[in-house]
């Protein structure tokens, strides 16, 4: 018979986690979540990312640079040769 705890884990799972050092049930650090957000952006949809999303949005806004208008190909002015 397997005993289930209120969080859904069994006694065997808890013993295995304590013996192997499994950190699967621990919270990810804010720095780790932020680094993942910076890499994957809007693909991070799990609820744990909500606590660092304001920091991510501020970082993303600070990185935005106005794009310069691009010149059409071949429209560059050629430098005159010295006489």
C-alpha cells in the first residue's frame, strides 16, 4: 500500500528524492527564471514566470533601440576620387 501525502507525493518518492538530492519539487530561483525568460521570451508560459515577468519587461524595454531607416540597395553615394 502506498501512502500519498497532501502534495500528491508518495513516501517512496520522498525517500528517493532525499537520497538522490533530486530538486524537482523546489522552486527555481528568480535569477534562473529571468535567465530563461531572456532566452526564450514569450515561450515561457508557466505560472512561476509571473513573479519575474515585470523585471523581464523592464529589461526588454531598456534593450529596445530605435532602428535607423535602411537605405535601398545601390543608393549609396559613391565617394569622389581625388583629382
